């Protein structure tokens, strides 16, 4: 096996792990954005409800531990590093450590399954900025492809939905309505990437795996001004629509996320559940893939296909496996995409 890489880098969003970290964390997240102070305080309160601790960091530690076992079991003894966009361990600090350890080239696994500016390109920009801060000794880093249609990702999600459906009496499971959720993004951003199409493909593949035809993709966690159009419908609005249509049981499937972090705990388990309870809907929530064995196996397989270019690149559906190296125009912010289109004309 050709092995041009000497380390793995897990890249994620990051989150606070104490009350004193909440506001500095949000300052990092919102830097450069015109977000009113009252909105920042509102989001801070979401974290305060859980003691100022986001579960995302601990979940990443668990993912890395599971991946370490998986790689070792298959003779892949590459070191695993971890760097975040918004909170410790921050990417520049991690890349400095990698440089001190002699790492020259690494593969980055980003905890986002889909192509969008915030879920793909921005992480690549974060890595590039960290490399700039570290200087010439910073390792070269290549990002692993997005995995929305990988068979093991579909299997892991389908298993999570089965777990939720099994909480219902057997005679009610086929009539339960599956509500797939993902983070909403501005429509202008969605028009510049494959985010929505990829999400729909993931939902379709999971539903086919389950042989469950009653489903819908909706969105959550919108954060933009009311004047800006974002992907819809919102999960809260859609729950009301489902109730009007006479549904009794709904299963929320947060397919846009890979771990049960704050946007799951607050936006779904708190806000959406309160709406469902008010409506009299029986709402169940499927877990995210987390450390499901199929998901960890998928990460190992994605690493192996980059170590061995002759290895099959598995993907379900007609779209096939995504590219390994993103083109310059991939997932551009809306205004930048407009400038390129205008120049092309």
C-alpha cells in the first residue's frame, strides 16, 4: 500500500466546556458577523441551560478513541490529531504540535458529511489560515471527500432510525412519519453548492434502506435576519403541518449532523419537543451516527482509499463518490460566486 500520509487530522467545530468559556467561544463563532448582542446572549443562554458545556468535544474524543481502535485493528498506525474551528484544541495549535512532531503530510477528516461553504470550503480555509499562522514548517493537509452517500454512513443512520422506531408499538411503526433535519443555510449559499441535493439523496437512501416511504427533509437552527431567505421549512413549522395532516407519531432524524451536540440538544430535544408536546404529537428522536461501528468503519475506509489509489471508492446512488480535491469554484460564498459568473460572461 502506498502511504504518502503520516498522520490523520480530525477537524470539527468546537464548543465550550464550562460557563467561563461560553462567551469567548461565541465571540470566535460570530467574529466578523453583524450579530446583535441580544442574539448572542440568547444563544449563550442555550449553553447555560446545560451548564455551559457543549457535548461536541467529548463526542469527538470518543470518535477519535473508536477510530484509533479501528485503525490499529487494520494495521494503520498513523497518529491522530484533533483541531477545531472555534474552540480548543484550535487548529493553529494542533498544526504547531504536528510540525513539532515531524508530521509533513496529513489527511483531514472533517465532521461534516455534505458540501457547503460552512460545511466544507470554510473548513479548508480554516486549515489554510492555520498553516499560514504556523509558517513554512506547517504540514500539508488534504481533506477527505464528503461522505453523504457512503454505504456505511447510510447503514449507520438507518440503524439509528430503527432504534427509534422500535420504541413504538409494532403496529404503528409503518405509519410513523420520518422528519429528516439538517442545519438551514441561506438560499444564496445553497445555490452555490450541492448541499440540498446531497441531503435529499442521503434521506432517500436511508428511507430505501428502511423501506419506509413516508419522509420529508426539513431544516433547523436558522440564525440569519428575517429579511434573508433561508432553506425551509423549519422543523417547528413543519411539526404543526404534520399535526394538521393527522399524524400521530413522528421520528426526528438529524441526518445533517454526525454527533448529538448543542444544536440537537436545544433545537430538537428542547424547542422541537416542546412544540410536539404542545401539539399532542408523539415525537421520537433518532440518535446521530456518533461512534456507530459502521460510521467508524467508513472513516477508516475513506482513509485507506487515499492511501491506496487503486482501492474501490464506494458510494450509493447515481451521484457516485465525491471528488477528493475540491475545484477552485467549489462551495463559494454567494457574492464571490456572483463575481466569478459575471467575469465569465
